[in-house]
C-alpha cells in the first residue's frame, strides 16, 4: 500500500497478518473456532491496523491522528483512547 512504509509493511504488519491469517480464513469460511484471549488480542490489533491503514489512504478527513498511529506502531499495539467507543 502506498500509504505504508516498506519497513512497517514488511515488518510488524506482516508478522501480525501471519499470526491472524488462519483465524481470518476460518472466519471468512464461516468455520466455527474458539478464540482465546491471545487470538482475540491479535485479531483486534489486526482490525485496528487495517482501520488505520484505510484511514490514511482515504483522501478524506482522518479519524486517527498521526500520533495515535505512531503510538499504536511503537507502543505494543496500544489502542488509542476514544477508539473503543468511537468519538
């Protein structure tokens, strides 16, 4: 994606997607699976990463600030305040 640097796309983002691919594939195929706390954490991080990427590539007003995106990237995938219940 042009809005994501190569280091991030090939680094932490790729590692996160690799962890989530089996779960996402099962969900897309409507297969039943049990998600433990770690799996739920990875899926929520993946969903937020996708929302942030979409937000930066949209060409409209952004929901997430640049600081929130950087903090998510740098700070153990911390979910930005206000994201859990919307703004």
